C-alpha cells in the first residue's frame, strides 16, 4: 500500500514520549500492529467506501476506553486517600510511644541512683552471710592444721586408706568454704596440695614395690590400689582431676623395670651368659608372682599378667639394644645372646610356658632382636670365629711343621701307620664350630660352614707352602731333615685322613659338591707330596741308570739288581701309608723307575752289533720287565697298575729278525702306547743297529699311516714324558696324579 493511503492518527491522540524503555517498545509494537491491521483492511479500493464506518466504530471504542480509564483512576485516588489517613494515625501513635519511653528513661535514671545508695548495704549482707557460715564452720576450721599434720603422719606410717579419708574430709571442708567465699581459698588450706601430692607419691611407691608387697604386705598394696581407683573417679571443685590410676600403672611398670633393668648391661667379656641365665630364672618367677599374688590385689582392668609380660619384654629389649650399641661383644657372648633371644626366651622354659596363660604371650610384640640386629650379630660372630679358627689352625700347623726336622721318626698308630693328631684337630675345630650353629639358625649355619670350608682351603694352601719350604731347605742343605721321606709319607697320610673325614663338614641335606674346593685343594697337596717323594727316588736312581744300556747290562742283571734293591729300600716305608694312598705311591714309584729306564734307552749309549746282541738286548728287556714286575708285586702293587709291560713291547721291536716287518711292529707299538713319537722309534731303531734308511723311513711312515689307537687301551702317558734329547732332572718327573 502507498504511504499516502495509510491512515493517520488524529492530532489529539498523540501520546507524550514514554518515560521508560518498556513503554516506548510497547507503543512501537502497538503502532506496528495498527498499521498492519489498517494495511490489511484497506488494501483493496472497494473497501475504502467503508472508511466512515470504521472511523465511527473506532471513535466509540476510544470513548469506551477513556471511560474505563477514568473509572480506574478514580478508584486509585480513593485508595491513596485512605492510605494517607492511616499514615496520619500511625504517626500520632509513634509520637505517643516516644513520649512514654522518654518518661520511662527518666524513671530508670532515678532507680540507678537509688541502687548506688544501696550497694554498701548489699556488701554488708554478703559479709554477714560469709561470717555466719564461717562462724558455723569455725570449730572445724580450727582443727584443720592438726588434721593436716595427722594426715601426714598417717601417710608416713603407710596407713593410706585412713590418710585418704582424712584428706577427703579436709578437701570437702575446703569446698564448703569456697562457694560462700566466692572462690577465695582460706590460707589454712594452702598445704592440702602438698599433702595430696605426698599421698600420691606414697601410692606410687607402694605400686612400684608391688612384687615385694604382694608377698610381704598385700594389704598395703590393696590400699594403694583402692586409693588410686577412688581418687581417679572423684571430681574436685576448682581443680583438675587427679588421674592416680595412670600414676599407679606407671609406677607398677617403673618398679618392675627398676628391679630387673635398673643398671645398664655391660658384663665382662664372656659373662653375658650368666646374666641371661639369671633372667631365665627371674622373669618366669616374676610372671608367676604377678599371676598368683599381684593380680588378686588389683582390679581386672589392670590386666596385671599382660602388663607384667609387656613391661618385662620392653625393659629387656631396651637393655639388649643398649648392649648392642656398646662395645662389640666377644664371640661367646654373641652366640649366647643369639641362642637365648631366638630360642630360650620364646621357648617353653620362659615366655612360651603354657602355665603362664595367654596373657603372658609376647609373640606379637616387637622382637628382642630385629632382623638387622641378627644380621649384624651373625656377621660379627662369623668374623671373630674365623679369626679364632685361623689362629688355631696356624698353631696346629706350626706344631706339625716343627716336628718335621726332629730327630724322631713320625709317630705311628697301633696298626703301624704314620699318624698325627693334626687332621683330627683341624676337623674337630671346624666341625664343632659348624655343629654348634645348628642351635641358632640356618643362616648362621650356612655362614659358618662357608667360613669353615674357606679356612680349610687356606689351611691346605699353607700346608702346601710349608711342604715346599721344608723340601727346599732340605735339598739345599740349609736344614737337613733326618727323616725327610718318612715325614712326607706322614703328611700324605694326613691328607688321606682329611679326605676320608672331610664329609663331617657337609651340612645335612647338602650335595657333596659344596666341598669340591676342599677336595681339589686336597688333590693338589697330595700330588705335591707324591712329587716330592718321587724326586728323592729319582735322585737316588739316576746314577744307577747312567750305565744303562751298555755291554755290561747285556751280559748281567747286576745293574737292574741295584735299581731294584735301591727301589725296594726306598719303598720300605710305603706300607706305613694307608690305603689307597700306598697303591698310588707304589704305582707312581714303579712308573718313575720305568720312565728312568726308557729315558736311559733313548740316550743312544748302545748300538747292537749283530743278531746276537739284539737277542741279548731283547732278552734283557724281558728279564728286566719280569724283575720289575716281581719287585712291585712283592711290594704290594696291583698288577693292573704296572707300567713295566712297555719293556716287553720294546723287546718285540728289538727281537724282530726281518727289518721289512718293522712297520707292522711300530704300528702295533703305537696302538698300545699312543704317545710314542718318531724320535722315540728312531732311537729304538738306532739301538737295533741294522735298520737301513729305507726300512727306517717305512717304519716311520707306518707310524703315521697306521690306524688310530684304540681309545679303550687305558694306557697312561709314558713316552711323552721321555724326551729323546738329554733331559734335565725335572723333565723326567711324571705329570700324572702326583705331578
């Protein structure tokens, strides 16, 4: 619709600008709604004819609205008039009340002045009442000093119940005077606090001596406990409550600790076990006394047996900790403390006694020794025992070594074997230290066992070093031992004795492998002793073998007779060595003789000049082998351990008539003795004296080309220990069990 056709409001209907934003917004919405209605009504031209009707209708509606507005305004004005009237009446009432309050204020000021004039009279009334009460109590108040003195006398005489009754009467009299006097305490009552404290101390003293009083004067103990219980339940006007029950319980504990743990525990070294033994008797006796005598004198709430057990435990634990914080204990005291704390204290002999009842159980309390304490004690104990064991073992070894250079032969046992108490002493020292730790704990047992094995290994090393020094001094002539070999044989027996008895060091249930280091050390010492013995034999035989082989050797057995005689004389003391050691010595002695024999053959001192001499040499080898076999069988060596059969194998090589068959014979020799070398075979072929270059080459070739030796031959090394060049003395010693 065109703006010219839109209806316009009459000039008289315009409204002033609204005073509030909400009114302005409402007016805008109303104008917009009116314009929208007019646009809809007069949109089409044919409707303009009805404009007069619409105008008259709107005028009538405006008149109706104005009439309604006038009615509402009139009603509002009437309400305002009523409100103004009511406010006027309220103002008149407030003014009347204000005048009344002003009059009352003036009256109160007059009463205050009157009250001030009556204050002296009021004070006189109060004083009169106080004097009236004091006059009534005057006879009792005059008796207070005498009652205080009498109460003190009763306390000194330990008549605690009577003293307590007297004290309560005095305190009651004091309370009767406090209220009338407005809380002011009369001077005659100033000593009551000291009197009550004296009675409390007497109660504490009686409770502290509960164990003794329960036996000698239970009535006094009962009186002290009753006084403490009654006083704890009582309230005193103007004073804090006296908890004498707790004082009594503390006195019970302190008295018990004072009896058993008053002085610090610092016993002399080695005397700790006596103190522990005394406690082992005293503590169960104390608990039995508490259950039988002290508990009936106390209320059940005191739980006397439990209190006794816990107090004794805490006092004992404190003493033990003080002991551990002091100077380090000796080994005997550490062992006694560990055994007592871990086994005796909690055992049936003491706190675990079934007769004590469950109240005496201390298993749930903190232990006497913590795990850290146990660890430190065990470590220190093992360290001290190790030092002691090392000293004892050194003393035993020094005593044994001192006898080696003596003029007397080694002592023997009833069976004739060389004997010394040293192995038994060594094992006894170690075994006793191991076994006694079973009384303590598995951890200490393992520690001491490991220490014992370590010390035994160190002892064996020291023993081996002593043997080396003994041999060196003897061979150099610095300290010649008259019985050098017998003492070596005696030492051999010592190691055999140690080996046979070392199992006593094995813990129950442990595999024997834990003793492997000791057994290895024993093997080393045994080989060293065997080597030292065989060195002497080798030195004695070396001059005899210097003439072998020779023409004289071919024609007579005189040379080997001397060897056998010397060997037999040397081995005559071997029977004083226990089995199986004697078999080992004989086997090594026989092997040494055979090695010396082979070494002499390899030196090239003899070359056979014909068939007859080769036959004689072969026969001599056979006879020598038989003679050596007979010698060592006579000495007791088992035939399976003999090495002399090697001479029979060499005999076959010399006795062969056809040189072309030497290759087969050499191959057979290698089958029996895998360590034979070309140099050895060449030396033997030189001894034959009839082997050409071609036959020698063929024989040596068969040594390499032949079948490998059988692994089941079981032969020990021989030829590898016999060098073909002229060897030194030490190179001829065997490297078997005794090397």
